[in-house]
C-alpha cells in the first residue's frame, strides 16, 4: 500500500484508485474502434447482424433475400433470445386475413387511434402510422413464412393457453381506451397451446433463414463497432471461444441485441423503477451491449427509463371483480385494465406498492403463487389495520365502490359492468402486489434512436452511415405504459424486415 508518512493514501494513489474503480465499473469493450486500429479483417461480408432474436432474424432474412451476404452472430450458445421464450403474440390489425376470416371489423385508423391516443404522449407517431398501415401485409408475410395460425378467436382475458390465435391482447376494452378508438382483438398468436408461441414463431423464422443460406453463428459476441474516419460503421470486433476477430461489413451492421433488463448498472442509471421489479423478463443476452455499442458510435438513445412492467392479476377473470388499492388505501386504476397498464401504474406511479383486495365471492387463490397473501380479516377495518393504511381510508374506498358497484357503475374508473359487483363479505384478503414482493416481470423498452428503416440516428438528428438497430436495442413502437401484448414482437419483426432491406440497399 502506497502511504504517506501520515499514514494516509497519497493523493496520486487516491486518484489512481478512483480511476481504477471507474474503469472496473465501466462496461468493458464497448468503445468504438477506429478502423486504423484494425490489423486486417478476418472475414468480410455485406451485412453483419448482432443478435438472433426476432429483430435480428428478420433483418438477416430480408438482407439475404435482397442479395447481400450476411453473417448472423449470437453471443449465447442457443439462438432465439427473448423472442423464443415469449408468448409469440404479434400485435397486428387493420383488417388482417385472420381478423377477416373471423369476421372481426378493424381498420388501420382504429388501430392507430388506439395506439396513439391510449398510449403515452412520447410515442413515435411516424413509426406507429406506418406500422398500422402495413399491418395486414406484415401479418400476411408472417403467414407466408409458415407461421401457423388457427381461425379461432377467444374473448377470455389473458394469453390463450389453448390453440386460439386471436384475442384482445391489450387495453382496448378498458376505459378510457374504449372511448378513444373502436376496440378490436389484435393479439395474433401462433396456434400452439401453452406458452409456446415464441418458440413456434422463431422456429419458422430460423427455418426460413436456413433455407436462405444463413445459419446463426452462436457463441460469438459482438463487442465493438469499427468506425471509418468519416464516421461510417464498417465492421465489428467479436469475441469467440477461439479469441478476438475483426469482421468487416461492407454495407453495414444491424444491432439486434435485445434490451438491458439483466444489466443492473444500466437499470440503476436509466430505469430504477424496473430495477426494483422482482422478475427480469428476458433472455440472458439482455445486457444492453447493442445499446452501448451504438452510443459509443455516436447514437442518441431515447426513452431509456421506459419499460414493460406487469402485474398479472388475472387470470382468473374473477379477480377483476376485486379491487386494487395503493398505499393510501385508494383505488388508482380500473381492475379490468391490461395487466401491463396496471403494472406500469404500480411501478411508476404508486412507488411500487399495491394490494389486491378479494372477498368471499372471489376465487382468487394467488394463482401460481403470483402474489403473497399479506393479510386476512373478517372486516375491512381489520384488513386496513394489518396493512397499516391511513385510518378510515380503505373503509371509505370500499363503501364508495360498493355503493356504485351495486348499481353496475364505477364513476371513478368506469370498470366494465361485467366485472362490477360489491365486495360481499368475509373473509377479506389482501394480496401483496408490490413490485419487489410479487411475481412482477419487467423488461426495458428504451434504446437507440432510429428512423423508419432502422437507421441509427445521432444526437444531431443525422443517421450514422452503416449502422442499424432493431427490436429492443432500438426505441421503437413499444413505449410506457405498454398497452398491448404483441407490440414488441410486432415492432421487432416489422422494423427488422425494413432494416434488413435497407442495409442491403433495397430501399
Ligand atoms: C416470457 C416472455 C414472454 C413474452 N411474450 C411476448 C409476446 O407474446 N409478445 C411480445 O410482443 N413480446 C413478448 N415478450 C417480449 C419480447 O419477447 C421481447 O421484447 C422481444 O423478443 C425482443 O426481441 P429482440 O429481437 O429485440 O431481442 P431478443 O429476442 O432478446 O434477441 C436478442 C439476441 O441478441 C443476443 N445478443 C445480445 N448481445 C449480443 C452481442 N453483443 N452479440 C451477439 N448477440 C447478442 C441475445 O443473446 C439474444 O439472443 C416476452 C418476453 C418474455 C421474456
């Protein structure tokens, strides 16, 4: 230890120690590398794609079909990312073939109105408009690849666990959304039972990729972008079990590395509300590497604080007749809202705390142990005391709710009449829905700024030549509150396709 005569660390050593700490906490290997420091390309293709989830796979597929030579690199040993783990729901509408076959009326305008008006004010209007206009065509493309959908519609709330392929996957029927746009079921799920839609979707896309002559190269992590002196991205430094390699990309690099829910440092910096959520909802590759590489190459990032945070209070639908309260003992949202809208309200607006209050009429039993039982009592006052709520608040909330629910009304949040009934009697139970106590999944939505072709944009609003980003590496259509299942995969597949065509020069 380098100490002065007084036993203190010398100023120089202190500074060095500070510097070392800073270096140790920085994400290693993300600074862009000047081309002049590349000894030679180990391999050169037209297009490099980093990440084999839905976004990267669609980009690689379309780039290859446009005639480009393509390398698809995947850091993990298995391809598919979060996309393969997912429910496989794609939010599509405006009159898709499946909607038409099932006699569902929908228009691109209704879909646009829902997404724009019922969502956050920060949304990318141009991306949403294009997505809605081309949604029927995009769905037809998925079908043409071989994704199999059944002509079955379910009106039950929640991801279908049977083989139904169309359902209301979002907040369309809850107030105020239902007054802002004509509701329509737009959650399109591959016709497989259980939570296997994502696997089915990705198997089809990877099969198509193989037929086009591209196989994901697994165990290859893209670590740094290579920059020409004029700012163009011309390749990347990758790490493999055999060591470091320099890969050239004549036309460009597509970053499709997912989000950053597993990078605790980035979460703490950008999205502390998501850091507190109990269940990081994403594949192990969600480390933010794509976003950091883009930023190191000069990219702007957008909406990095935003995320998908979900409180799965249903199924069973029966629990929607219960009430949700905050730490003031008051309702704060309609219980028939899409559960990511509820999750957002808890995580971002209620300091992460909430309880579901059920009564004898509820069959809710903490399905799948989603929520711990916080208190049981024979009267509302006893429940309030257990939860240490402000005196009288919960009693007032329940009395007010019951008074109107008995008439089929909810003046506060306009819960749909089918879910309205007064709380009927003991035992009353409080289920803890705190973000850090309950089964409370979350993933990130913020990412690199991109244009309609996935081209990455810098802080001055200019595109960075040779650099593209898609899926959760980009700030796309999904924003917070996340108002419908399927927006993330819809965005990743649609803008993935566009980026692949653009980088290959077809646009
Ligand atoms: C259980 C679950 C269910 C979900 N259900 C749905 C749903 O039904 N509908 C929906 O829209 N969304 C759903 N989501 C969210 C959705 O799956 C993701 O947001 C979406 O898959 C992101 O796609 P992506 O292509 O951006 O990333 P991913 O599919 O995660 O792919 C990114 C890939 O990049 C790899 N990678 C990371 N860093 C590097 C690197 N440096 N070099 C090379 N490769 C790298 C990763 O390992 C990963 O394979 C769900 C998520 C989960 C976890």
